[in-house]
C-alpha cells in the first residue's frame, strides 16, 4: 500500500524549521554528563600549570626566588617575565591597541596580577609550588579612583608608556589618560541646551561587575615538536581570532595553529579576550614539548579576567516644558584598569556607547568618553551585551526618568512623546546610527494593557497615602533599543580582521547535511537553531543537519560569538550559503525534470513543475543527483560557503515593566512582577528565545540588585569568591513573564535581529527605575546600583521613612 | 604524599582505588575515574556544579575528600540512567529546556534526583529552596523548576504503573 500523501502542513512540521520550538540537539550529552569542557580534556603526558600572583595592587618586584619551588618533586619549571623576554613574550598586544604584561615585568599594576608560572605533574603539586615561590615587592602608592588618577600629581601607573603622548585612539594628556573619544555634534547640542526651557543633569556610577560564567577560563596547549604544530583547546568565544593572535605572537604559521573551543560553560563576554594564562600555557608546552593544562580557580577568574562596566557618567537632557527632548549630552570617565584590554571593534574605544540616544527622536546629541588607567585588573568587556550598550541604555533610560520627574510627567507618557515613530524608520540618529526597524508605540501599549498600568499607578498612589502600609511600591518602565550584530566590516574590525561571519554547508548524497560556522555556542543552542534556518531554506529536516563550530581547522573563519552577533551575522551567512545551494539545486531539478528553471516552483522541500503537481524533485532526490548525474557543465557536489559582511547593525528593542515592593523596615526588595516584551525580529525557536530571555533577565537582576566589585584604598578586591559576589539562586530569582512583537529587520536575509542580550541590557535599568520610583514621591531622582537590602535600608533611613 | 586504599560503590560498581589522602572527591572522580560529569565552579561549596549523591545525601564533591567516601555508596550523573533508559529528571530537563550551557546540569540533576527521593511531590517553593545550593547563570531557573515539577509527575506515574 502506498504511504498516505502528506499535507503541506505535515511536510512543513516535519522539517522543524524556523518558528518551531524544537527541543535542543545539544542536551543529550549534557544531561548524561557527557559534555566535553576544557577541563575534561586529558592528554597523555599532560602537565599542569598554576600561577603565582601579586598580593599587592601596585609595587616593584625586587626579587623572585624560584629555588624552593623547583626543589619540590614533580615540578618541571618556574617561569617569570625574565624567562619570556628572550622570546619577546613578556608583553602582549591587547584588542584595544595597548599592551598588557603576560608576566609582570619589574612592576605589578593590580592585585592578583600574574607574576610567575609553575608547571608540575599534577594540579596539587603545582599549587604547592605556587606557595613556595618567594617574591619580594616594594609597595607603591595605589590609585583606585579614576578621577584621582587624573590629578596632576597622581602616581604614574604605566612607566612603560613614559613620554608617549599619542595612544591608539588619539592624544594622551596625562600619564594615566588612555584616550578621549567623542561622537555627535557638540556645538549643536550646546546650542540646544542654551535655548532649552528645561534641562536636567544626573551623575551616576555603573559599578564594576564581572560576567562570572560557572565555568572559569582555561586551556590545554599541546605543541608537537616533530610536526611543529600547536593544538590548543581553549574556553574561547572567538577561536579564529585567537588563532591569528597566537600565530602572530608565537611565530608558528597560522596553518600549524589549531584552536578548538570545546563545550563552553557560559561566556557572557568573559571568554572573548586572550589572557596571560593562555599565553603561558602555550609557551610552556612549546618549551617543554608536552601538553600543558591551565584551569583558573574562581578567585582568579573574578579577580583578573575581564570585568565589565565601571563607567562614571554625567548625563544631561534639554527639553521643552511639555517634555519633548531637544538635546542629550553625556560625559563619561571610564575606569579601564591597568591595561586597556577592552574588547571592542578597533575604531570604537568606547564600543557602541553612542547608541545612548536610545529609542527616542533626539535632534542633537554629543557624548565623550575618557579612558583612564587605575590599579585594577584590565578588561571592559560586553557582559551579555553588545559593546558598552548596557551602559548607554542605562544612561538614557535613567535620564528620561529624571526628566519625567522634573516635569511631573508619567514615565510612559514622556516616552510616547519622544519615541521614534514607526514611519520614521529607517531612522538616522543624531549620533549617525541608522536604526533598521521598530514599532515602539505598539509594543508599549501592549505592555501597559497587559499589566493594567493605570491600576498599578492607582494602587501605588493609595499605598503612598497610607502611613500604615509596610512597603514602598515602585514601578519601573524601560523602553530600550539595542544595537547588535557587529558588524559592517567597513567600520568594524578586530585587530584588522573585518567583523563578518561565515558558514559552510555540505549536503551529503543521501540528503543529510553538515554546516560549519565561525561562531561558537556557549549555551545559546546554535546546534539546534542554525539547523532550523537551513531546514526552512532547503527543505531538509533539522534532525539530519549537523552543526559544528569552534574548531579552526574545520570551520570557516569567523569572528565568534559575543555582542549578540551570532544570529544577525552568522545566521545571515547560513541563509546566504543555503541560498547558493538552493540555486544550484534548482538547476539540477530542472535538468532531472527536463524543464526550464523558470518553470519550477519551490514548495517546502521540493521543486515542482508549475501546473503539474505530480512532477517534482525533493531536495533528497536532488542531493543524490548532484553526486550522480549533475547537468553537463555543472560541477558535481552540493555545497557552499558564504562570508556575510552585514550592511548594517540590527536594532532589537523591548519594553520592560517591573513592580517592586520594598520593606520599609529592612530595605528588602521583593520583585512582585516583571513583564518583558522583546522584539527580536523573526523568531527562529520560541522556546530557546524564552530561555535566553529568562537567563538574561536573571543576570540583569543580579547586576541591579547585588553585583559589585568593591576595592579598598590599597587596591584589595573585597569579595572575589562566590561567597561574596552575588549570583542569585532559585530562591531570590523572580518569576518572569515574557511577551513579544515581531518587527523584522529589513536588511537581514531572514529578518532576525538577535535576542540573547536584550534582557540583560533592558532589565538592569528597569529594576533601577522601579527601586527609584518607590522613593520618587520623596523627591529621589536617582540611586546608584546595586540595590542590596543594606544600601536600600540606608536610603530609607536617609529619607526618614518610618515603618 | 600518603596514599590510602579507598573502597566504595560507585554508580553500582564496587571499586577499590589508591588515592592521595588530600585528593578531593571531585578530582578523584574526574581525573582518576574519568567521570567528568561533576564539574568545578567555585571551590567553596557555593555553586553546586560538583554535586553528587553519597549514601542518600546530596554532597558537594569539591569540598569533600575522596578518602571520606571509604565504604560509601556514591552516585554521579553518569549513574542516573539505568539500562540505557534516561531517569525522569534527565528527560524532564530536556523536555522543559532546563539547561543551556550544560555546566550546572549534572549538579542540578543530582540535587533534583535527591530532592524528589526525599519529597516526591514538592511545591514550587520547596523546589526553589531545594535547589538553592545549585547556581545556574543561563536559565533563570524558571524552566529548571518546571522540569523538577514535571519529573515529579513522571516518577509518580511510573510508581503507580508498577504498583
């Protein structure tokens, strides 16, 4: 009996293509303990590296005595900067055009800086040897505050830059000054402020925080002295760029360097950079001719690998009396730590901070960012966000709230008044960004209706008037726009390599497929979602499409996964590679069906002859023919590679609303409700999108309510373990409500914009807006994060709030 | 370094191994027994990615010595599935999208497994409190909580089917 003919819908469903909440392909290994993370890798003869670190934040190294460590059985080597000097590897270039010490060269610049390495038979012996290395320091004055760092008589931190008045991003006017970067039109903005009837200003500090993925950084370096080949497994969000850097530093030809990012236990920006630990493990393997493993512990991870934020911002808005914004000015002092190791596109030392005009039609704007050296660890990465976009969104959303308060306007009303309207897209901002698409008014109304905003305001009013109410109620509202998917290579590069991304697809003779990508998943589910794009484009079931990433010897060159660029850039590369295959498949189908290409129509998984439903060839038929009987003049096989250089960024947006109840007695905040509407354009897998949003909101909750890296005057980091650094548990974490609208990107092949970072970027100012709103009737316009119970309790006392 | 003989039942198998007295259980499992499911995330008992089950209790293997397990029954994530059939908590985490990067997953599964042994029908609050020794940076816990609820139902159905 013939199998029943499947309906169009059945055929479509079987593909599990775009829009399907397909369960994740990667889960089978993770739920059985069969993931392969960096520290799981074990090679024959492998040695372990550990690092001797500085206890002081600023000091001169007087003496290093390796002997007691070398005397421990099982210790193979102890290396210091002096050992790396002949190889010229004691300093390395950073992504931001500066240099960073690999091992401290005569001076240490921050607490826990790398001073020496030990290599031993196992991690226990290596840890013993670290304790045994004797280092004498002469302590120097420490500078923690970036404003003090810029005082004329501030201690000189970077003696290696003495006399250097030109940095990678223009002139340096002080020994601790790195760069001053500006965007927008200062005179136009000044003019708008001079004429405006209303102006508001607010100073705010976005604290230094750490991305803190559960897996710390590490690598296994294995140099084969016979073949001259270097293979390194590494916790890297950008393995191809690392290969280029390693080749440049080591002199090993890039063709003999293989970087493999295996399974990664979360990245969130922490695993973009090249750290001294990686370089030292590679050098050790080359020197000793044996594999060397380095695994950071948590204290090392929080203390030394890339932090995020630490922006001291002054925002100013000029407006009419009825709340129409006329101008924006922002001045930032950015604490970059001891070396400028920010991970930004080369031409943007403050990343894409100039997205700080937000979702609003602001005619004039100017911003300036001044980078400063201090005695803290280097970094400045995008912690679950596009480059400095979190800081920018925080700034503008706070400022709009401050203006609303000054004018006694409702937060929603002032936003509606200033939104870029739907018909204004594509919209060019005063900073020059071309926003691709958006419909902010519709999205805002949807959220206000869903939560019954009017009723919430009425309840708040009633509670404010009730002296016996034990809580302060706050309503936070944020209407943010992100800029992601870096980016067009004419303006975006990393170390001179354009920020394109890539995909190679091969269709096998029996109709299954493999796709290899320049990105690398760290939990985003690429192995699931990328296959869905191909399934929809080519009519091959997702189930038989393998997705591989992270091995530089097999995958095409790509810039990696960070800044929400995987879907906007690599996702587009997939669609474009698939379309090349589709075009070839059509030629083969025409040949097999003996008709002209123009007579064929595509339908889900097959080409059919127009007007003759019975005559068709499925993609599986075509794949077989491609290896068996391709038309004359057409080369056999069915595969394609595409390098996608995006014409523009994408601009996902969202409307978030939060209701908080603050205990008047304890300062404890309880998140009663958090409603998150996201518009990420075309949705590939709604289940995964929701999961990404839950995670991003939780990370945003952590930043707003508890995360910070406080330093004392001596430069000691007060809290570098998970006993002190706040990662919320299931108990504190609120329940999230999600919603969406769909406004596709017009320039993206499938209309997708990227989503994983929006919830982090958007939620932080929302929590902040809610907490400040709880105090707004007392005249409070701003409170710096984090909103720990103690800090909120102090504010309650300061404002004289009685229980 | 003094070595000692340690005997234990590991995932149903009786084993006898020579270990350094200072070796942590998590390193013993990962490096000596090649069971890399239990991970290391904090070394201070905060994150729970190293959670295993010892004699019917959830234990963080990063702050437990291997020699303390002499004579114990130890179960790791690798021992959850039986006869090639996934345990209900494994199935539920997969179905409810209770994992993303997968790093916390083995610990979450072992804690959930123990939680449901001790309390077969937990409320949402009991689940959240029960999981509070395990951190996750990716999921925001919402789907993990759903997964534990779903696993509870699966286990009860299984029980009533065999009763």
